[in-house]
């Protein structure tokens, strides 16, 4: 006898009704709508079920190359760790997506859907754009004389760099290390034009100056590799970061200089 869809766990039902956005080696990203799922044995009518706001689902699917018990343990740890990092950021005033659901057993984290564009899409960039449609969209904007796409959000490029620096500083003052700071992991929200830091899958808690300096260095390298003539842009980020960090800035600056030197030496050695 076939199994009714309503007999499946609510998270699995949600994933089945969601739209796949992208998939990587570690997780798949979906857009879904949280509905009031029934607790009775009746089937779910997804066509008539009332939908709420859209949510982004991050599903850390099972890895067949790992032992099942190890895989389940790692998945639970990573989902819980990302949720904790987001909660700590929210308590410290960092602008991050709100948490909508957490299911560590199914490996699913549901967060607020951010309606906007990534900073990577909004800043000048070349072949580094992941999707060719993004490149065509940017080219079309400039061909039509629309100018700087950031202007559509009511902010200047300098103001955007200030927002990036402030949000990273607030995060570091809360002793959260992002672990993957790139312009792809920052979004400008369409409705309010505020900057949102996203994707805390590699985030962790640390009070070490070294870790905060490396976080900044990763972002500096991301600017250099993705956006042409990015030195003034990143300088704007650091200026806002310095002001927000206050007395905590100088130790990080010294360590950032050390990290840069180590990076240059590695580049020369190859």
C-alpha cells in the first residue's frame, strides 16, 4: 500500500514542495514556503494550503562516502553550529537572516529569504560571475544607460563599503568568525537597502586576533580576485571597520599586516 505524503516528517514534506536553487558538495539550497502542515492522516493539498513568507532552506544531505553514524553526527553539529552563530550575531546587532526553523536530524536549516542581490552582483566584475545570466544582466544595465546598479538601492558605492565594514566589525566584536567572507556572502536587501551577511556554514566562535585578521584577509583576496581595481573599495571597508572596532583595531591591523606578508611569501614560493 503506498505511503501517504502526510505520513512523512514535516521537514521532508517541506523539501519535496520546495524549489531547488543551487547544489554544492555539502548542501543544497531551496526556496520554500512554510505552510501549516496537518497532523492528521489526511493528505496535504499544496495547491490550497495558505503560504507564509518565503524561506531559504539549507539541506545538508547524507554523504554516502561517510559512515552513517559519523555523517549524522557531523551534520547535526554543523547545522546547530550555524544556527548558534546566527543567533549570537542577532543578539549582537549584526544584520543576518532570521532563523525560521532548525531540524538537526534531517540536516535542514530554514532562514529568512532575503529579497535583493549579492554585493558580488552589484559591484563591477568580469568573468568571475558564477552565472552567465548574471553577467548578461549587468551588461544590459550598462548598455541601457542605467548606470551603477547600486543606485537602484538608494546607496552609493562608498556607503556600501561602509556598511560592509560596520557589519563585519559588529560580528568580530561578538567574537564570531565568518570563515568565508566574500562579496557573494553579503546581500543588499531591496526593501530597506541594508546589508545582510549570509552563509555562516563555516562560522565559529573565537577571541583570537589572528582569526579576525584572517577573516579580513580572506575578504581582501576575494575583492582582488573578483572585482577589478578593488583597492579603494577594500580601503573603504577597512576604514569603517577601524572606526567601529575602536581600541580593538590596532592589534588586528598588526596581525593583518603579518597575514598579508605570509600570503605574499606563499605566492612567491608557489
